[in-house]
């Protein structure tokens, strides 16, 4: 992976799937594919500079959810959703301004 966008994009999809499930108990049709794609992306990131223990752990937790299903393990769903949000909040996507930036100019 060459940049944080490669990690952020699948995590945004994971966040959407998990928050839909948490808020409404609705499983999106593609939930398993989304989690699987994100786990693979995070596994690839483990060999890159964006890897952290949190990223590696999140990939393992996504595989746990894939194996057990979201409905069977709501405690893990909550942990994964919270960790996904933490990682996303610390991820700087090139060209996208953050709220704390002085100038909101898109690159």
C-alpha cells in the first residue's frame, strides 16, 4: 500500500456496514464482502508504513466477525466499530482537509 487512502477507503465501508447494523440491526447485502475486503487491505498494510498493532488487530477482529457473523457477536461488533472509528479519525487522507486545518482547500 502506498498511501493511507488504501486503508481508509475500506474502513469507511466497514464503518457504514457496522453502524447500519448497530443502529438498525440491518445486515447490508454486501456486509461479508466489505469486511473481507477490508481485512485483506489491512493485511497488506501490515507490510507497509501505515501498519500499527491496532491495524493488525483490527484485521483479525474483522475475520472473527466474518466467521461468527454480526448477529452472533454484538460485543465484537461494538469493539470493531469503535476501533475502526479511532483509526479513521487518525488517518490523514492526502488532499482532504481536516476540521482543524486552517485552510479548507482541496488539493
